[in-house]
């Protein structure tokens, strides 16, 4: 029997939906070329077996809001949405952002109402005197999680490590990261108490200039929720100022046989106060790699205070 991933019974009604007060769970998942047709540069349509495994992974997290990277066309997104509904996992609201890259896109599926949309499809930055465009843009949506609780979600998929003739890939990725940080700064400058979640595939590791740029510094610094496997690891690291030695990798690069953490869920200072560490994890799915070269991650937040 397929597991359901419906929200718990609601205690109030909003936009015709039963919305559960108390917690909200957000997730991000790079679904590795979820294409329904071949493109000029990407030649493999997503297999049925891969689609089944992706849906299994999504159900294991049971997210209220899911950011997706490497989604194909709108038709591909709606096909996934319809298949999830047949599995008992309904997302009535969705967003699909199309930018410079015509092959893969950033998208959002939500069980909760999307009450505002601000897609970033033409963001530019200067690199070596040339004006470049953020390849996949950014999805930005406001989510109504409870009667008096709205938060903003910004989803991103930054430049990969593949080389391109336009620019050095690391410098291009850092340029995109700085554009993303400018958007974050604008939101927090306008409202320091903004409930903001920034998530997605940032294609770099924790100590990189890219991640440091996105997280920022000072009063507007974001918090890295660092989801990990729920496998019983609780021992402290040595030395103690390092992260705990639990399993947090999200991406397998087959060419180099390496595992990396390059997918993130970051929270603004106001959202950090509502973060539920015990609701933040990486699902452990047998044969997870059938679906994607990334693993999904999820984080929980309180909507009625701690």
C-alpha cells in the first residue's frame, strides 16, 4: 500500500483548504533532469522507475512546501503533481520559473496557498566586464501557513561545476550567489523580522565563498538547518566546534565517486526562532539513486510559536 502524505486534520479553514496549525515542513529536491521530452543539450527522458522513486522520496518527507530543481517543462511538473495526487499526496498550488536555461527549471509544489509570487527571471550581474544572466532564475513565493502566519520561500539552483565558454564556473556561481544575497538583503532591510526560507541546490560546500555569500553576516545572517539522516548518530564531534559527525551529504558525483552536501535549507533570524530541529532530516530511501543523483532534504518550523 502506498503511504499517504496529506496534512493533518485542520483546525481552521482557509481558501477552502483545511490547514493544520502548529508546524510547517519545507523541502528541496533536485530531481535530476525530470524531462518529459529530450532537449538540445539533455537527451534522456525521465524513466518510469526514476519517477516512482522520486515520488517515494517525497512521500517519505511529507512536505507542505517542496522546492524542485532540474524540473523540465510545465507539463513535466504537472505530470509529477498528478502522479503524487494519485499516490495520496496532493499539492493544489504550484509555481514554475523559466529563465535563461531553456532545459531545466526551478519549481515549487505546495499544499498551502501561495498568496504572492515574485519570480526572478532576468537577474543580471557583471563578471570581468561582461553582463551575465542568472541561468535558472529564482522562485520567490509567499506561503500562507496559518491564519496569521505567512512566510517567504526563495528557491534557487545555482550554476553547476560544468565548464562553459562564457565564464569560469566558480566565478559565475559566486556571481549568482551574490545576486541571491542582494534579494535576501532587500527583504530583510525592508523587514528585519521577515520570515524567510532560502533553499535549493547551491552547488557548493559549506566553507565556500558561495555559501558564505548567501548566508551573510551580522543581524541578517541566515541559519543553516543542516538536515541529516535519522540513523541514531548522536555523538559529538571532535573537536567540538565542528559539526556533529552525522550523515548530511546530499549529492553523489559518480565520475569522482564523491559525496557532498550542496543542497541547503537556510532560515532568516525570525524563522530560526521557529525552527524545529527534530523535524529536520534527510529521508533514508533504499535505492535512492534510482530517482536522482541528489537526496531530498526537509526542515520543520513552528507556526504558532515554541
